[in-house]
């Protein structure tokens, strides 16, 4: 039985427990570090801010979080470690890359353009470096590989990352979690990853709750992968009520063992921060690390979804996905 890498070291799968499988302890879009008006970095204050936002999950029995922040969204495993130690919750960090539109790509693009290196090969080598030896000088090893694609298309650098991730997963057994933009390109992501040798049960297609079509979800699920309803509380384009209805439809068809639930929430962000305009804030009124427990699970139970089905989605599936157990 494979151990699961966390920021505090490997753990046995049975010690994972109830898990939020797609969240962010701290993240930021590239460019914040170039802003002269950004707040000074203070790790102790950042950890404290994260703890304030994450502490409430403990009352609901959460024992683990998968932090899906790739390096180009300002992944910080030292902050994750500090939060994990103080909160006494296991945190699994990620290797991998983000989308072409919102990640950091010019370095690899320039290297490939002047024929210094091959993008897919170099991304693969970077992923393997972190899996085998740890992130930077921390010794902390990732437990998942993060990949991402844009809206309605897969850019060349995103395809290179998918293929590199599949190769790394095939060779190491480390699973792959994905970002889809508004739930698009799920089948295409799965097809590329599987065709490149990644095991379907080692793949979670993320943000599928951005699409309300039951047929679309079934099309992805027939490939044998997991799917994630992991943006509960982000209601800019689709309401949680709609997500719940789609989820219930899938559960009634017997797919509890292929679905994971989370929020894609952030405990802290780098940069200036600032208050969100009211018309935008109202769309995020339920976006927190506890929304699933206070709003979504009660709605599921009212619809007749059983405690066993909920346990399958929130305890068993993350454990199987991370460990193969």
C-alpha cells in the first residue's frame, strides 16, 4: 500500500481521513511580486491568516487538504508546513504547472523557440525532480501533479504539461489533478493523459461542476477517471443549487465512487488584497472552506443522498485517488 506524501512527510492512507481535495492554502497570480505597493512578505502573519480561515473546518472532521497550487501560482510549501503543524491537519502539495493564459510560460517558450530545450521534456524533468528529491531545499515531496487547460481549447504548453505529467505519473504512481476552465476540455484532458500512459484511477478532472450537462459528466466518467465538484461557493457563472442538482443526478446513476467534493478556496493571497466590489462579493457569499458542510451536504441529505455516499466521496475517494488503496 503506497504512502501518501504530505508536507510533514509520508503517511499511511488510512490516516488521511475526511479530505478537501482541491483547495489553496496560499496563492497568487503571477506579477504580484512586481507590484511596488504590495504588502511586505511576512510568513508568520501569512500562516496566522491562513489558520484563521482554516480553523473552522476542524469542527466538521476535516483531517486533510490537497493544496492544488502549482509553482507558477506562487506555491509556498513552507507556509503549508507551518499551517499543517499548527492546525494538525495533513496537507498534500502539488508539482506541475498552470494555464498558458494565467501561468508563467515565457521561460520555457523562449528555451524551446531558440532550440535550447524541449518544453515537454523539461517540464517532465522538473516534475520528476520534485517528486524524487523534494521542492527546492525543503525536502517536501508533492503528493499530486497539477495540470491545467484554458477555456474551450488546450494550448501547446498545456498539452506539453499534460503529456509530461502522464509520463511522470506512469513512472512514479503520483496521481494527477486537473484544472478545467469552466468545466471545458474534460474529455480531452482525460484522453491525452490516458493515451500517454496515466492510469484512469490516478486522474481527477477538476472543476467539472462548471458544466451542468449530465451527459457531459457521463462522457468524462466513462473513461474511468474521477471528477471533482470542487468550486462550491464560486457562483459567478453557475449556482451551487445547479451544481447540487447535477451531482444528485450522477449519484442516482451510481457514481458516488468517482466523485470528489471541494471549494477551490484560498486561505490567503499575496499582493495588495483589497475589498471586492459588492456586486462581485455577493457571488462569493458562500465561498469558504466550510460551505460544503453547512450548505451542500444538508441539501444532498434532504434529497435522499446517504451518509455512506457522502463518506465515499469525501473519505474513500480521496484516499483511493492519492494512494491507489
